[in-house]
C-alpha cells in the first residue's frame, strides 16, 4: 500500500510553490516580493498580467534563459527544469500578487 501511494505521488505533476522554485534554484536569483539579482516574482506577475502569451514566453525564458528585459544581467538557461515544471513554475509566478 505504501509503495502504491509513493508511486502515485511521484507520478503526479509538480505543484508549483516556493519549494519547487527552491529545488530548481530559482530562489538563487529571485524572491517572492523583493528584487535580488533578478526581479521579484511579484514584479514579474505584474509586468505580464493580462498578456496572452505570458505563460509560453516565460516558460521559454526559464528553460533557455534571456537578457535585457529587466536589466543587463542575463538569466541563464535552467537545464534542471523540465518543460512541464517550467509551465508549472510560470503559472505559480503569474499568480503572485
């Protein structure tokens, strides 16, 4: 029974929260409400609020990196993050208020 429960949890999609952001090293440069090396998650959500393509655009940036949007310091690609995790993280980021 315990093995079945563990297998179910491992097969479930990642639920974005600060723990996933920490696990994928997002928190090394970003924080929920204050700017670190990069913008806060709250500022990212505010900038992209209502933008139809925001999820796809930001998921691509999480995966491949980007530069020049917030400051001259580039955001490196994050090879630790899967496509599904990037989408989950971005949905969580865009929900920040």
